[in-house]
């Protein structure tokens, strides 16, 4: 989705008292081909595609890859084949994406999406513990999962994760006249995301703030290193302000764990797992190594 469209949706969610829209968080980028590997698993009356690869090493957690909004498992094509070389790794298509059957038409909460992943892993007999790897909206979903099932999650990698405060704080940076004009000229179709996935992003901030996920687990926060482009904004001066806000909120995520650390992907835009997959792979290795050290018991 174009930046102007994201700003409009942010504005609606931040200032409208009713009629919240289902909005995109993080965009969509595939590597060009839809993956068909894996198995179809029935969950809640729908068949979802789960693709688990590699052998589970004794004492090593399974890596679960959670894509950004509107992205199916194919976005992990540069990461999953490398991770399977040292542990078991699973990707999946959320309902309505890739090979998975669609969810009901009404907007879905992130809690419903999280519960569906939990049921999918259980139905496919993929046991915990897990290292969750989430891109964009998937980073928020990873934190929701860890909030609801903390005993199952021993580590986390956030790949330029969305942050629940970014929309409201982003709108606050917009000039009032620009905000008024966006809302005045909004058409119904501007407030809808095309595609098979409908996530109620207007409910994200109160839920995420209420959960306030924090945990003493290994955490790596990978952050886009290429600044936002001025040409993507009607008001070019907003680009560096929004990028600075993004960096600030990424730093806040690092502090969610005493074992958190940040890596700036200097050559990457939002899709670090496509631009610099080696950084994601290295972060997964590190988190697994730290998680395994934590579980070692002295003789």
C-alpha cells in the first residue's frame, strides 16, 4: 500500500469515533512465486497450509515464521532453506493467504489469528518450545502469542516489527491541514485493504498496551536501515520525522527483554528477510544458542 494510503488509514483509526477500517500494517512483498510445499491442516473448519522443514535437533526449539500483513509464506524463501540446516523451521499461510482457505469476511482480531496459529501447531503436532520470528504485523502477532502462551516461547526475532503506538504518534506529526484534507477526500474504497486478509488494526493499540508483553528471553530486533524516501510523502519533510519515530519505537521494543539487542540492517528497507536474509538467519542462530544455554542444567 502506498504511504499516503497508510497515512489515511492511520488517521481514520486514530481520530474517527466509529467505522474503524481493516488496515495494512507493513505492506506486502513476495519473492515472485507462491510456495506449495507443506501440508494442509484443518483448523476451525478451514484448511491452512503449514510448511515445516528440517529435523528438530535435541534441545533445540522449533522456529516459527510469522509473515507481515498480506504476505504468505513465500516471503521467507531466502530464510527458511538456510534455517532448516540447523533446526526445524515452520512457515504458514494465514487464513485467506497463499494456499490457506479464507476466514470469515468480518475483520479479525489479532487474538483470533494468534489462537488459530496455536491450534494449527497443535493439530500438526509441532510441539513447543518455539522461537518466534515475526515481520511487520507478524512481529506484533509474535508478541501476542508470547503473551498468551509464554511457556511455549523461548526466544524471539522481530524483523522491522510494527509497533502499536506508531499510528497514533504518526498522525500527531501530520500538519492539521493535511490531516483534514485526507479525511475530507477519503472514499470508502480508500479505507479497505484489497486481498484475503482482514485484520482489525483499529483495536490493536489498546490490546497491545493492555498485554504489554515483556519477558526475560533472548530477543533480537532487526530494524530497517534505509531511511524513508521523501518522494513517498505528500509533505516530503515528514519522511525523516516518520523514520526517526520508527527508530525510536524499534528501540523501545529492544527494551522489552533484558536480553534484547538491536541490529540495524544498513542495506535494507522494510523487507529485511528479502534484502539481507543473512541478518535474519544470524539472529535466529543467536537466539537459539542463547535459549539452549538457558535450558542447560548443571550436573
